[in-house]
C-alpha cells in the first residue's frame, strides 16, 4: 500500500482542502492519505475553531485515511520547526510521498531553492541579520534577504506563506535524509490569508472563519465553501459546546496569568525575549479585550503571529526548558483517527514504524506528550463553565475516531 | 490624643462590631479608634464579600477613625503570624491600648496563659508534635496539648477561635516588647463561626454572609443585624459591581492555574507541602465547583481554612520565598481611610510613627507591598468581564477614603 502524506490544520476543512486531497492522491498514485494535523492550537498561535476530534472527523469524512496529531511543540511554531516535526512524523509512518499546496506549484523550483540557499547559507544568514537590525520582523528580513540574492536559477518566491512552508518541508526532507518524494499542487485561487471569498466554491479558511464569526456563528454564509460534513459538524459543535473557540474566550485567563506572574517567571516562557514581558504586563492592566491587548503590544519588530504564539505559550505555561528538551523531531505518533483503509495500513505496517504509535494515551508514559495533554486542557477553558467538562477530560477518554 | 487599636476584618461590618467599638473606646478611655483591617482576602483564605474600600467606608461611618490595611502577608495566615503583623502595626502607629473581643472576656486569664505556656514551652511543643503524629490538624493538636497541661491557674480556653486570636495578640505584645495595654470585651452571644442568627440584633458575620448568599444577595434578611451604612453600602456594591465575592467566582481561575502548572511549580507556593500538589491537580480535573473541589481534597490532617489558604496562595501565585523574605513584622502603614479626628491624629503624630505611612501608593517603592497590589488585582477577577476594570486599576488610583 502506498501512502501520501499531507500536513494540515483544517480550521475548518473546506472545498480547497478536498481539492488538495484529490490532487495529492492522484499525483502520488497513492492508495491512502495520511494527514499530520495540528492539535487544538495552531501555527498562528490561535485556538482552533473546534477541537481536534471534530476536525479529525471532518478529515476522515472527506478523504483522509489516517490522522496523526502534530504535537504542540511543533504545531505552534515558526515554519522551520513546524516543518521538521511534521516531516519527521510522515517519515516515521512510512509515507512514500508528501504533497503540499503552494502558490508556486512547481516542485523543481522548490528543490533548486533549497539547494541554492544551502550553498549560499553564509551570505543569506548574514543578510537576514543585517535586515533584522533595521527593526523589521524575522519573516520580513528573510523575504528581503532572499530577494537580494540574485540568481539565474528558477527559484520559488519566498514571499508567499505556502511557498515558505513548502520550502521548509523540502529543507526538512533533505536534512532528515528522508526518502519521501515531494510533490506540490498549485493552490486554487484563494490565498492563505485572504479575508474575502475568492470564487464560488473555494475560499480560504481565514475568510470562512471570518464569515462564521461575523454571522454570529451561523453556518449559512459558508455552506457553499465547505463539504456537507464540515457544515454538519460545525453545527453539532455549536450545539454540544455552545460556541467556537477564539482568542477572546481565553483573554481573561491570559490576563489573570499576566497579572499574577512576575517578569522573571514570564521570562522562563518559550519565546518571551528582549524584555517584552514588561510590555505584556503593562498592557494587560488596561486592555479589556484581547484585540485591544494585541494592539497595545504590536510593534514593527513583532509580527501579529509571533505575538499570538507568545501569548499562547504564556497561556499554556510552556517553558523554554520544556521546548528545548523536546528536540526537533517528533517522539511519537499520536493517532487521532482512521478509516477502514487506514486501519488496514496501520495493521500491516506498524511494526515498521520508526516511532511508537499511540492509540491509547494512558498506555504511553513519555513526558513529551504532557505538552499536548496540557494544551488540550487549557483549550477547554475557552468554553463556558457548563460545557467545559467534557472537553477537559477528553484526552484520556477519547479513543481514536473510526470512520468505515 | 489617646488611641485604642482594634484588629478586624469587617466582612461585613455588623452590630456586634459597633458594640465592640463602643466598648473598646470606653474601656480604653480613648479619643479615637485605629483599626488594622485585612485587605481583600481574609484569614480563612477567602475573598472578602466586598472590597477593602467599601469595608473601610463601613468602618469609618460606624466609629473607626483610622483604617490601616493588614498586609496580605499577615492577613491570610495562621493566628500567630496574623497577630504579629497586626500588633506590629498598632505599635508603630502609637496606639495606647488594644481591645479585642473574646469568648473569655477576662484579660488576666490571657496574661496568665501566655506566661504559663512560655514557662512550659518545651513540654507544650512536644505534646503538639505528638498529637500531630496521630493525624489531626494543627489547631486540634494545639487545643489537645493545651488541655493536657494541668494547671491550677486561671487559664483561658484555647478551644475558642477568638480566645486563640487574643492569646496570640498578647503573645505578640510580649515578644515584640510593646508597651500597648491589652484589653478585652466579652463577645455578645454570637460565636465567631455561628451560621444561624443568635439574637435579635447581633449575629456573626458568617451567618450574615450565609443569609446574603441564600437570599440571592438580597439585603432584607440581614438588615436588623447591621447598621444602616452597611446595608446601604452592600446595595451600592451590588449595583456597582454586580455581585459579592465568594470562592466560586474564582474557581475557574484557580482550576486553570492548577491545570497548567507542574507539581514542581506548585511546590514553590507558600503552604504547599507534603505532596498535596498532586492531590490538588487530580481534584481540579474533575471538580466542577470550588465546593466539590474542597470536598475532594479535605482530609482530617488539613482544616478547611488551611486548604482555602493554600488555594488562595496558588491563586495569587504567592511563593514561599516571598513570604519568607517579608519577616514577621509589618514594613509599612498603608492608610485606607480616616475621619476628621483620625486626620488630626495622623498630622499630630506621624513624625513619631516607627513605620512609613503610605497614603499614595505610587510614592512608595518597597517590594513588600507588591503582594498587596497583586492580591487586589487578582481579587478583581472575581467579577464579570464588564465590572472588573474599575477594581483592577483601583490600587493606584484610589486615595484614602475621608469621612468628616
């Protein structure tokens, strides 16, 4: 059996994702799709709209055969770390190829870019440092440095978010000496961060979330952009848990945390650097909403995403020491769900997996997974007092989801 | 001018307190009353019903002339530490006498008890240790040890809460070599912890709070037990802030704190000992309410009060190291309010006070007071998102309350 791997967030699963899965399976000539999916918190430092279990159901009902959780230590990080974690999982579970969506759509330009930057590493890194000193953010510095390297080769544009991710997937494959074959499909219309609907059936997850919150979590304006299963599961989540998750729901907890901690304690938190702890505490005193808080702390140097990730690590109390200990490859394969074909694949190949497969949390004792458990518990605090309970204790009770 | 000191919580101020003030002033033949009052959190490890500012107003409108805050580091502690802090403040501010309510009412029996126990200290301490080994709580062990010391002298019964406090006031006076004259008045009818109304006009604060919460914070059932000013201020608090403070309002924050902390971190918190951190984390997973949580963690060894204090220090993130650093005497006199006579007294004598008088928080830089500021901010989290703001920033904005 031949498996193609995809790296996803599905926040929520939409028609563009369905198109990507189909293209991935076809171009890889695969029998099944294995998705590495972020847990309850995402790369932009945000809570997912609905829990990882609901997003797993969406995936399995729409073409994914196996869902493995991308651990918190990778899922909530910059592209390079995110990619390293995801690739290490797809490698360990025996994927033959991976397929990612990109603005470019040309896998050769990605390969050339990785090789080109590897051979110009010193100059490139120096340029980045120089640009950072002018006060811009890291992603901006990277993009500027890249532009300044003139090359006659066919390089991929590292100013687009999915190209950047794809570039890091290929870099991770190379550096991990993985034999996985990389493939890419050109994204249809919608840009990753688009806030407006682009076509009649394809829209970015960002625009879908925006429409959901703008319509008071009423599904109807997004129905044309998502499969029926997504639509139904979103409705079910609302009726089970009361509302979707967004940062505002966590603001009073983050604020509480900031106002009872000392600057020294905050400095132990991952990504809290350069004295930002003082600015965070001062802003927390006056900001009534999370949005207000973010506006108070935003500077040119820090992207919105980076600040949200800092906030998230403070919320989950994730220390520098914990993240450092974890290393840059995953330590386990946490199974969130599977289809019939997925189950067959797991039964047939699991003895060859190079990482332990965890279907039952209580059977696994490694402390790395504590970060995921903690993150899931903290995610539950985004719900009201009444609906919190089920989610709070789900980590140990929920078996992997099975869809025939 | 002759000042008599009282040590109070006023949660809320009731007729029994008015009686105590009158008796104190008379028996001390004093011109004015100085109260050392706990801030927003109290000795039993609970949030006060209403903020210290409202309780200061109640005090000033009912016979107190100066209100000084008993700092968090003393107010939320066992009787001995509580007494040491309070006495050090009354001594520093020049009180001629103190007057406390007690079940005994006989100051000589208190003096004899202090002397008797000082001279039998070794035996007494040994007895306490022996009793603790049987698995009972510290207060129980103390009471049992005391009973086992046979004496022909007139000793005070150390099985009553106000006698115990009084005993510690006298012990503190002796050990601090204070020249303050101790006086006591016999409490009228109501026992400290009584949950039921005892007479037609005097009721314990516990029974008053119980009636308030039982009647959905409607004042009418308690009006006969409190002065008009209390009644009016309680109504005003409800209309300004929405509800009274109780532990349940803080439960989701305490729970959040317990579920994102490691046992190692909790062990740094003051009073977290003997591995109780593991029991706290486990109970937090399942307890939907604070009451449920307390029932899960209660054992014979730990009194309800001690457990509440542990919870409080976790909520406010108060470390062992911070409490240790503070020492057993107060470092400042934080003025919460005064009457005209109180003002006259302060102007006349403040140059002789042995501790700095703080009327404006921003003018005082000692880090000891950070505990009080933090406690006040955390207290604000017991309110809803809308009403929290005013309280959250009151510490630096509120001048001492002045009642002519």
